[in-house]
C-alpha cells in the first residue's frame, strides 16, 4: 500500500478506473480538513457557575474566537453559535454527518474546593484511566445521563477506528495543553483519557478542553475579558 500526506491547502480528485489510479492535485484557498467546535452546555444547561458568571457564556465566546481563527485556513462548523441547548448525542452527530476530521469540545471545570485550579485536556477512552478523570466525565455527562450509558459498540463499528482516533486525539490533546499553559499560564493538570459521552459518539479524533476552574477566581479571571478569551482560542488553534 502507498500512503500520501497531502499538504495544507491542497485538494485532490482520484480516478481508479481502467486498472489505473490517477491522482490530481490542486491548490485551494483553505485546508480541506473540517473541524467541529463544540462550546459546552447552552440554553437550559448553564454548566458551572460562579455568582452571575456561567460556563456556557464563556465557552461560547472562546469557541467563537476559535472559529474565527481556524476559519482562516480550515473549514469549520460549530455545534452551537448562540445560547441554545444541544443534546450530547446530537453534538457528535453534527460532526459525523459533515464527515468532520476533528472535534473539539470546550468547557470550564468546577471542583469541590476553591483551591482546585489548572488546565487539562481529555480524549476519549472506553474506560476512565484515573478516578479523577471518571469524576470529571460524570459531571459533564449528567446533563444527558441516558446517552452517557449508551454502549460504545453501538456508535463506532470497528475497534480499529477507536484505537487510531485515540492515538491521534492524545497527541493533539498534549499539544493543545502545552499551548494553553504557555499562553495563559495556569497550572498544568495533565492529559487524561475518560469516558465522555460527547466524545464517545464522534467518528473522528476528538478532545475536550477544561480551560480552568469556575470556582477558582484566579483561573476564572483569565477568561472574563474578550482579550483572555481570544488568547485562549489562539492557543488552541
């Protein structure tokens, strides 16, 4: 077999008829890859809160800046672009129906103590790799607990896709976390595999970013201004 890595902003057509394979390459204005941005929560689901500040508004702002940044070079769609509720299974389906190449969900965490702090990135794992990761996944899955119990085998047919996507997702998760730590300066909590319902249904590599902790003002203050939100988006991009 032969594998070709196509450069950014290059599209192709292939004709495999008449016992020959013809590959035609041409430059395009955008990278052919499609990225799905998923601002967490929305509508009836505010996510975590600190006083009048709610997670759903901050992650939508970061997601919108991320869309603007990535749209310079990629095709981008959002699971929501305003304040409305999207079920967890629908979020993944949006990407699958569009044959997306990558899916990223954006959140802010909430801990039992105001001392909890830092940034972390998750990728999908059938089994939570740490008890902490399991707790975070449980929090994010509770808005639609029935979907959270859906067997993975019902959503992705071949296990090889799962293993390949997991490897790619883990690598990108590490890079995204590195960039966020360098740009924002919060504590590096790590990269974890966890059974997130919103990632489970995705046919593409996918990650979930927890930018920081809503109940820690040092974390939250980094994302209260448009400048901070845009800085986070640029780091992710």
